[in-house]
């Protein structure tokens, strides 16, 4: 099949690599001049790797990621460092961490030169016909995959957009050389309307994120100074990580998710994938994992279905169900983690401390489970 993909983010690139390996003729349109990633670190759980393995990409991503996080004591603690929930090394769902830019490069390296057309903004067809318009020219396909992110133009064009919602908090991310900051502990510290997360990366680097409850677009003035003041009294190595991160390596993003999920993620011969279909808050660390699951599901269903329409129907059914769970779960996790009032924080902390680590591990394992599609029955193919 000829397949056009709008967007060379993680979702678009994984789909492109999987589809082209199956012999499809793939073109990827990316509006940015270079399809490189803006971002810092990323965690991918076992579900993402199961999906990557199913389409032959697991080792590509393992090669640029580290499993150090799973070998550390992790969980949630108070700003003082006292553990609320402590997950012993090796007992949580398998997780690997990596730098986004390195993931993008590794995925791009799997694609033939010229497959990604950078600097090309593509528009989907309002009727769901498998065509895209690029620089005024119509390009024809058998299928169009819209992996164009949270503010997906295709989702709007196909009448599936229900808006984007500000989650109520803003996040800073940084990457720094470790210099022995981590010892053998990682995870998140939760305060009142404030959170700090620490993740080891390959090559002794550390990815950290700081999250504050704030108005959308709030102006914090000198942000590095504000972060040092806000988190300067938190447990080690948080102040040292902030001090070690150059201002130029600091990223800030207000956190959004889809206000409501689209009623369908298929329109004719067009399909939404990744954040375009189900952008969720990053509180479960599953957004990219879901984009990867989408891509693998699509590749496998197209591989086994006689005709694409049956595969798309099954994709819509499977992926909307899975994404709905994680989209809701991410919102809930964000509300709990960002609790701000003294009463809410006190209640949260008491409940967290009462929770056995085993229960937290089982809940995380339920989230990190991907079920490979069993194919489309012959009766469903046309
Ligand atoms: C602070 C933060 C931390 C996160 N941490 C994690 C984590 O640890 N683990 C995890 O799994 N997820 C995490 N996520 C979520 C994850 O980053 C996203 O879910 C994931 O990157 C979505 O990938 P995507 O390919 O669907 O979309 P995107 O990465 O947004 O890619 C969309 C691409 O489409 C392009 N595009 C858009 N419109 C057009 C057009 N008309 N024509 C051509 N190109 C177009 C864009 O330029 C972009 O390159 C985090 C998110 C945030 C904000």
C-alpha cells in the first residue's frame, strides 16, 4: 500500500519504520525543517517495548536506552526525602529511560533516505479520502496516518476535535551529567502543588523534571533562580541537579491533554495516531508508549487483514479502549500528585504511606501491559 504519514514525532516514525519493513511504500511529512526532537528524557515501560519488539524495533530503542531506573529504589517521597511509597529495585514493571533526541535519531536511521520530507506541512482531506495537500499539490495514497500531535490539524479537519485542556500545571525539564548525584535512588518527590522527578539516563546523565501548579502561561521571571528557590530546600540531590543544569538546557512546557477524546480515531481512509488521537498528561509516563502501541497495532493489523478497512475498524476499537483508560488514569495521577491544599496534601500522604509497595507495583504493572492484536477475522475483511 502507499501510505502517507503526517508528522515525524515518535508515533509517526515508529509507524513509518514498521510499515516500510512490511513492504509498504511510505512517505512521512514533517512541517519542521529538521525532524529532530525537542525534549529531554523519556521513560518507556515494558508495554512500549513489547509493541516495539512485535514490529522489529525493540533492539533499536534498547540500544539508545538504559535500564538503570528499574535497578534503583524508586517511588514517591516527601520533599524532605522521607518515602511515601518505596518500590525496591527490580520490583516495578520493567522500564527504560532515554533521551528523546537519541530516540528520534535511532528511528530516523531505520528509514531510507528521503522517506521523511522535512519542511513539508501536510493537510488531510476533510472527507477522509487518502490524500494530503502539500505546498498546494495533492498527493494520493491508500491510507493517511495523522501522527501530527496534540494540536492535530487532521483531527480538526475530520471533525473529531473536542479541544485541548490546560491541566493546571507547568513543567520544566533538564538533562545534566550525573557526577554521582543519584547513588541508587530515583523517583519523584511530592510537595504541595509541586513535584520533582529524577530519572537516570544512559552515559551517566540525569533527566529531571519539576512541576508547579500555576496559571497557564504564568510568568516566573528568572526561571532557573525561581526553581532553585522553590526546590532548594528539597532532598538531595535535587538542589545539586538544578545547580548542575545549564540554563540553556532547561525546557518549560505548560501541560495539556485533550479536553475529551475523539469519538472515533478513523475517518474514511485516514487514521489518528499518538497524541493526535489521545494526548494525555505525562503523569503516568505513557504518552509516547501509547503512540508506540498505536503504531505497532496498526502495522500488525494491516499485516494480517485482507483489506485496510477491516484493520482500521479493529484499530479504532482496540486503541480507543486502551487510550481511554490511560488518558483518565493520567489525569487522576496528575490531580493526586499536584494536590495543593494542606488538607488534600495531608490526606494524600497518609493514603500513600498506608499503601503497600506491592499494591503500587501491581497497579503500575496493569497499566504497563500491551496486548498484541490477534488479527482481523476473515469475516471482517472486505
Ligand atoms: C513534559 C512531558 C513529559 C513527557 N514524558 C513522557 C514519558 O516519560 N514517557 C512517555 O511515554 N511519554 C511522555 N510524554 C508524552 C510524549 O512526549 C508524547 O505523548 C509523544 O511525544 C507524542 O508523540 P507523537 O508522535 O504522537 O506527537 P508529537 O511528538 O507531537 O509529533 C507530532 C509531529 O507532527 C508534526 N506536525 C504537526 N502538524 C503537521 C503537519 N500539518 N504537517 C507535517 N507535520 C506536522 C510536528 O511538527 C511533530 O513533529 C511527555 C510529555 C510531556 C509534555
